[in-house]
C-alpha cells in the first residue's frame, strides 16, 4: 500500500488515532491495535460508497502511522491485508450496505483472531523447549515470553540467557518479565554471544517482520546471533504471527535500508564537537567520532531453522507460499 499524503486530519481519523494510542499505551501490539481501530472505523463510517469508505480508512491509517512516528513492517503488512479487504468490496455484486455489514463481521473476526496468536504460537513451539536446555533470547518479544511461560508451566526445567539488547535496553525488559514468571535467566552483553554460544541449546527470537524470501527483520544484533548459532550448529528459531509476513524481498543489508522505516538511526554528536566551549577546548579532530544507531538488521533464511507461528511450525521456504495463498484467496474469493 502506498504511503499516504499528509493532509488535514478528519474527525474520524483523529478518533482512530486517539483510540490507537490508548490501546498501545495499555500494552497492545502495534498491528493488532491498528486492526481493531480500523475495524471500528469501518463500523462507524458514514460513507455511502466504496471510494468514500476507502478514503476514510486511508485517513485513519495515515493518522495511526503518524502517531507511531516510524513505519513498522508488521503494521504495514497487517494494514495491507486489511485494506485489501476494503477495496475488494468493489468486486462484490451485493448492495454496499450489505457488503459493509459483512465486512464489519469479517474484520472483527480477523482483528479478534490476532488476540489469541500468542497462545497458538506457544502451543506450536513449546515442545521444542527441551527439559534441561539453555535458551538464548534476544529482544523483548511477548511471543518468546509466552513460549517460555508455557514450557515452564508444563513442568520443564530450563535456563535462559538474554542479551543486553543495546541501545534499546530490550534485555533488561525481558529479564524482568522472565523473573516475574520464575524462569531462571542471566543477562550477557551483546558482544558475548559468540563466547557463550557453546553453552546454548537453542536460540529463540521474535520478529519485527518476516519477508517473502523467509528472511527475518528484527532488532539489531539478530544477524550476529544467527551467524554464531550457525557456526556452533545450534538451532535458530523465530516466533512470529502470520500477519507479520510482508511482501518485501530484501536480499542483503543494503536492501533492508531501502525498506520503509528501516533507515539508519540518528547520528549522535561526535565527541568534542558539541557542548560548552570549555568541553571542546582539549578535543582534537582525531578525538571526534560519530555513533550510528541502526535499529534493525536482516537475517537471511538460510540461518533460520524454523518459524513458530499461529498457523503452526513453518520452514522459511513456506513464507512465500503462505503469502501467495493469502493474496490469491483474497483475489478469488466470492
């Protein structure tokens, strides 16, 4: 779906933005929260035509994107699915109001189904967490937490090693969550993943998005961990909802930087180039440096063992088939 042009915010779009921000503040994920809000937009729309409804959905989605402040692959993938449901109404032979009511029912069911994704993913993945194993995690994925919680509840004993997750502090957040669940966990600095990999039984990470070639877009450092896991012959598992499957096809890190929302982060002030004059007086040009923050990286599919999803355990090669089946079904339905 193409980027929306900025324009005056309508009342319906403003309401959608506030609703979305409230849901996210309560801990809902970006994509499920957006789907729920867009379903409400369709329900409350007073448009009498497909074009009018499409415009209102676009306006609401633009407001949601603006409130996030950055583009999210999962949000883009989920909203594209939603938007295709809307535009497909034009192909229906039913009166608009009848079609709209059917859409409301479908959208509500679709949005509600995302709320039980974590349970489905955990159910698929729990058997891969063996009793007595050591699991390396990276990031602060709620799906990873759900898998480990389910494994713990089944009576299995295991330990977790969590990476620090700089510069976002994801590791500390994950450690707190696991401690609250009574799961033994140790945090290590990111640079130690190679040194501790031989202690690890499996790697388990979440996903910002799964691209069409089965590769993974996730927090920076994921690729490094995947390379270390491959070198030590350790399985590398990814937990992801299927609505995060995106019709993107990056082949390397340069391609990833061209994906919307995946640009390099801001450059930090170089040492000795900012601040009061007295702080800069003793600094030379050779003391100056730029700190470049890259939020995400791309892990090619050959480094991924399996995907744990709400539709079962998949190989990376199955992602393309899943996307084709989804969009072909949407095009041929009716």
